[in-house]
């Protein structure tokens, strides 16, 4: 056999060996997430790319947000969760109270480039020294206003609550409101007002001990009532007249009869996309009288975690790394999960012009704002339902602000003892 033939045989043998080794190390994984159609399509395309890149096949399991937590709770209880799981940040503390509910991602630093996140970004997902997830994006509660509504009325974007009260006098006669809320948004705003009044989070750091007083909460509710009385927002009864829907589904929002609202900046597209009039512009925090801080809540909007029951957590870590740190996958995912937390993802999208000015400005406002260190307990279902129910009773005139403040404090005190 000639030297050329021998080399050819060796080349083919080596190539076959490499392929065999590749397939031998390939894993069959599952990944679960929630979201809308845009996120579903982008994530499936990114997984197709990462399958080619890593050699690991990943079965996609996706749904809307409604019911996702309930299904995940059942899976976690039966140890049947997916290998890679999209987890809302507060849920980490429900499923991993001692830090051992998910795989410790620090153990897979060789597969997952953790240097793309700084310590402050990773800290919220650290439980008892174990990294239970990596932030996909970070988010903060932010004010947004519809630029077209204010331009048409000859008004500047509001910079204070007095500006909004003045805008209401001009817009209300036209059947317009300068701002509005829904049940969930109202809860978030009342919590922000209470944080501004008190200057801190509702529990003392590292404890389940209530820090807000009944007076703090009553003051927040009184400011909301002032908003209603001055025509800044619709009354709860008027808002409920269109049904129990999100504000971005409300015809008044879609057609430009509401001038602004308050939401997590990572969900910008959800509120801006439905608009047939104008564009949403982020604004600096509005402080109520006597505020001790901006009261801006900041958190990881979601994390990717790896199941501690995964048969191949290293393979799962390689896929997570591909999704969040590989430039091709980054471009496929875009901002489908908000402004990326990974440094390389953010810089890649920014350099490609894939991040809108509104996205970047919203993130800048959040980063500069002051506020409490957010406790995951404030997003516990028991805590949220208590806030929403009592605030609703107040909004419908069934309780005074002082009575509602005391009822929330009494309810939280009992609930926090059980959590």
C-alpha cells in the first residue's frame, strides 16, 4: 500500500473515531421554559444551533406562564423536572431553601463560563454558598409613558406626580388618562411607595421579620387614592369594567387612551408591541412626598437552573453556556428574555444594533435608581395574594387606608411566621 493510501486510511479511521467519541459523549436532555410565541420560536431555533454545536439533543418543553409554577412544583416533588429549567428568581427559595434544590453551577465552571456575570449579578442566586442558577436577564420596575399621547396634548413627559395631575386636567376631558394600573401593577406600585416612605424592604435583611409599619402601607395607599381623585388613573371599578385583563390587552391601552403605566423593564415588548398609537418611553422614578429612596425594585428576571437529578449535568451546563454565551445563539435569542445579563450577550446584541434605545435607556434608569435590596419573600404567592386582596378592598372603598394598612401588617406577620 502506498504512503498516500496509508495516510488516507488513517485519516478516515481518525475521523470515524472522533465522530464515534462525539456521539458516545452526547446526551439526551430536556429543557423547560415559559413565554410567548416569540420566545418559543427563538429558543427552539437556538436549541437547534446548540445541538449542532455541543452534540447534545435537547427536547423542548414550553408553555405560557399561567400554570407553569404549578407544573414545575409537581415535577420537583416527583424528581421529574427537566435537565435545564427556566426559573423565576423567587422560586429558587421555594425549591431550594438550603441551597441543595438544584445543581450547584459552580461545579461546572469548566463547561459554563461564569466570568460573564459579575458577583453582584450572581449573588441573588447564591443560597448557602451554592449557585442555584445563572441570571438570563436582570430587571427593575420602571415608569413608561406613551410619547404620542403627550405630544398631541402639548405636554412633556411627566417628571413628577404633580406633572401627572396637571396632565390629567388636560387629558380627562378628552376621555384620556395620563397613567393607569391593573391589579398586579397596583400591588407593585403600592409596594414601591411603601419602600419610598420607609426607605427599606418589607422585611429586615436576612430575616422573616416585618420591617414596614401599618403607617408605611397606609401612606402608600393614600397616595394611590390621591391618584384616583386627581384623574391620573381610572378608579378600580372603572378599570374592572373591561374585565379582568392585563393592561396591554385593554382596548384603551392599545388605542392610545392611556398615557403610561409601570412594569418590569424586561417585559417592555409585551406592553409596547400592542400599541397602535405611539411608543413607550422609559422615565426616571417618580417619588412621592417625603420619599427616602426611589423605591425601585431590581432582580434577576429569570434564571436558568440545572436539575440536581440530571443524568448529565455537565452536558446541560454546556447547553446553557451555548444559549447564553455563544455569539450565534445570542443573536438567535436576541432580547426574547429581556436585556441579557451575560456581558458577552449584551455587548454582542448592542454591537449588532439589536437593542433598541428604549431597552438600553430603561436598563440605564434601573441601574441608576435607588431602592431596597429585594427580598424574594415579596414575590411569594401568599404574600402577593394578601397584598392584592387587601388593596382591592381598599380600592373598592370597603376599607380605609389605615384599616387596610393594619390588615396587611397583621396578615404579613402571620404569614411570615409560616414561610
